[in-house]
C-alpha cells in the first residue's frame, strides 16, 4: 500500500502504513530488520491532533514514561484535559495530578493563548517537517522534543525523529554497542541514514527500550 501524505510529507495512519515503513527501514539498516523480527510491529502511537495532544506532550517532557502516564491518567480522571476545564482549574487541582510548577505554567500559557488549534493543524499540514517544528516551538513551553513528538504522534509524520529523547539514546547505545548514550547531535546525524522513515525507527527503538532495557515486555 502507499502511505498517505500531508502536502509532501509521508503520514503514518495505521498498522499497514507502519509495516510498510518497517520493511523499508530494515533495508536501510539491518539492525532494524533484526529488531523487527524480535519485536514485531511496534505500537502505532497515534493520537488525535489538537489542544489535548499538545497538553499531553507537555506532560511527557523530561520525565519517565511511567511517571508521565500516571500524571496523564489523573488529569483524565479529573476531566482536566479540555481548554475549558483547565481554564477554571486551580493550582491545587493541577498540583494534585503531579504536574510540576514549570509544566503548570506551560499548560496555563497554552490554555490562555489565542491559538486556534484547528487552524494550527491546518497550517502544519501544509508545511514540511522543519517548518512545522519552527511553528510549534514558537509556542511557549513547546521545545524541539515536544514539537517532534507532537508531529510523530498527533500528525503521523513518518520522518521526524526526537533525537533528544533519552529512551531513544539509551536504545541506540545498547543496540550499537556504544560505551555511552550518543549525544543528541550524534544521534540526529546517525538517524539521517534512516530517512524517510525516521519516525518508524523511533517507534521501534521505543519498543526495544520498553521490552528489553526496561523489561516491560512487548509494547
């Protein structure tokens, strides 16, 4: 099958798209073929684009996946995932979910902004990856990692790669038998050889990190 596109950008919408990318990635880098055989097709990691996805990306910044998922579950349980609910939420409401001071500040800035999130996504759909990242990082609290994760999970971009992600760096360290995790710049340079399927590589490396390094089983 053919992966769909947003403008000129490949987009991964379903498991068949992901499987196509995995086959091509295995051709580009034999280590990924071995991981594919070991782990199978990794999770799609797609969520609906928009305000809620940006909030979730902020929640997941700079902490372990387990901690972030715990905070996110609390936000969901308390209904604090819409713009309206967050506008009326008190600091104490957000503190009880485990959000740090800085993340509470970023969430508040996002809530209080005049961004039309549907219009934002329409704009992003027309841009290449680098220009889309530039638009997202212009929002307070959205750094490169957050922008790349948003494009990967919410927009389905096939060739973005959040090279600053610690789990990806640790997975590459082990698979490539390195003495330490590669620096972000080093990993970004390495990942250029996996284009145009870098987001597929990220999914497979995350799956390896969870299943093998963290010992959580296939995910």
